[in-house]
């Protein structure tokens, strides 16, 4: 599917379908008023008869409207004009694309990006239109023997901008939207893979393939022997109960000057998390294949920035491991010596992500990073705190927090900053080691970040807990969301000044 930009009035567009909005209480949007004018009140008459009220989710297909060149016009309910916000716009685009896809429409011209959305501009509306369209039409049927039969697929969507002066900004929205959507799809595909296929080795192979596809990406893979030589004993302890060995995959994107310090993204890549000897309950354990969604998000983000050719140096790290129970698995009560030399008492083997990440956070010191961001499905407590809509952001560095929160708002990929006050550190105290790996039941997301912070003293660092946002847990859309690829890519776009 491809996306285009043009300017012009709705009645002059020659297409299979044009899409225009109708507001609640039967009010016409600007493009609808133009069509109503050239058709001698055709739309006004429909509204007076009550054919469509304009509530969000209402749809009405019209054919052969007088004075209009397009074959069909799709009227889309947009709700109350003053209440048209980011969330409602997303619902409108989703419903529109579902309708077009089900109707077998091959191409369409969309005037919805001209709507006035509270606090947003045309660039945002077009880019979100692309990202929501791709998300709405996404399906993962790789392992279905009988593929879903589809009608003719929508393959061309054109967004309208109000004037030619806005064309360059609108074209940038298309460029960004297409690259981010591609990265999100790559993240979803990887996260949705079953754990019997998506092993730590598979993550390494995907990293190698991505490097082969992009000239500015190179890859290096550290196997268990290399990790042992580096004394990454905490990382290896998590993996030792599995027959699938750990692999640490590093994607080096070199788009900036040689002297430019790299931005490092670390993704937790636990390809299946049984909980280890602290075994999880069987309910929804199938979803624990998505415990590598952080690594998948890093992979998708590297793909997006390579497509955009951003002038930055970025290192994306996929920290692959599998947490399984076995006779040689690590145990509650074990004491591990991390790469940093600090010791950790294991209170629960299901708090394994931090044990993988802490060694990687020490390892990346050698790159003298500009900043480090780790992305992980780290705590169930995060779902309890923020649900499935907002990711948790934790960092002691206010400047970096501001950048990430700004990017989250720009991208529509929301995050919320939680505190990391020193008082929480006391929950990690252990009578037998430098710290424990659990922190107790209270403030679990915060104490997990406090644990990680003990390995980040030498650089600027932030932690994103995506346990609630990386996966839709139920319903027909169950599966990976591709978050927070949009947030991370926006952050890097901002850092590169490749902005609107």
C-alpha cells in the first residue's frame, strides 16, 4: 500500500472514492460544504432526512453525487467538532479504513486530515492517518494453513492538504509515517512469532538480516562464550535453565559523524518467560512469548531510522535469553555476581529481566554513550499502575525525561513518568548481597527501575516499562502493538533535527 499527498477541492478529485467528515448534529465539515454547494444541497437533504447523524463510527457510502467526479463518496461521522481530539481522530481513521477494506475499494482520497483536531496540525493528522491505517489493516497469518480470503485490498491512499504551501510539510509527514509504520510492522511480526521459532538465536539472525538490508547498519553477535568471558554472570544465570543459549545482538547504525557519541537502545529479549523455578501460573502463559517485545521495539526502531537515513549514530541491542525451569536453572536464594562486580540475591527467578539488563547496562559503558534507554516488558506492576494505554518512564535525568515525554505526545505513543526517589532504594536491601532482585510487592515498577539505576552511574539513562503497552491481551486484535517504536523513532527524529 502506498500513500500520496495533493491539494485540491473535493468535487474535482477523480478517484474510486473520496472520504469526507460529517459532524454530530448533522453539521457539514468544510470539504462536505464544498460538495454540498456543487451538488445543489444533495448532502444537506440527506442530513435533513436523518440518513446520518454524524456520530463517531457512523458511515454512509454515496454514489454518483451531482457535480462530483469521484465514483463514490464516503461520509464519516466525526462526533462533535469541538471534541475532535487525538483519540477520536484515531477512532475515525480506524473505522474508515475498516470500511474501505471490507468494501473492496482499491484507492481513495482522504479529506479527514483537513479536520481541525485540538492541539494538532496537518502534519500530525497525515502521519497519524498513515500509522493508524497500517495498524488497522495489519494481520499476522504466517502460521495459518488457510489464509484469510480478502476482497481486493486498498493499495493507494491520498491525503489532502489545504494549500500548496503545506505540501512540503505534508510530504515529510508521509515520509515519517511510512518509515515508522514499517518499523512498527517489523516489531509486531517479531513479537508475534512463537517462542519455538523466535529464540535468542533467531533474534540474532534477524539482526544480521537487517544489517544486510541497510548499508549504514553493521552487526556484532556475542554468544554464551563471549558473555562468559565478559563475566556477565547475571545475564547467563537467567539463560542457564534453557536449551536455547543466550545471544546478545548489537546493531550499529552509523548515520552521524565518526566523533558523534552513540545513542544506545537496549531491548529486553526474553523470548519466553516461564518464570523459571518461580514458575508462573498457566493462565495466559502463552503470552509470555512477548517478553522480548523490548528487543523487537529496538529492532523496529533501527529499521525505521535506517529508512529515514537519520544523521545519528545509534546502537540497538537485542538482549536475547530464555527463562526456563530445569535441573540446572538458577534458584531463589542464589547470589549472582554481575559484570559490574555488584552482587545480587535472587528472591524470585521471575524477576529475570533486570538480571539480564543490568549486565548489558554495564557492558555499554565502553561505547561512551550520549545517552542510554532500555526498553522492557519488565513488571506486571506497571499494568496495575497504568493499564494497557500508557508506558512507564523512569529516569533520574530530567532533561532526557522531558525529551521522551515530548516525543511520546508528538507520536501519540504515550508515556508517563513515575518517581525514582531514593527512599525506594531501601526496598532492595539484602542481608546476604549488595541488593536483592525483587524489592517487595509495593511500587514494583519503581523498585525495578531503582535496581537498574545502580548500573547506570556513568551515563545519562532512562527506562521504559512497556509491560502493559506492548501487547493487546484479548479480543480479535490480540497480539503485539508495535509500541514504543513510534515514541523512540520520534525521539531520534527530534535529536536529528529532521522535524516538521
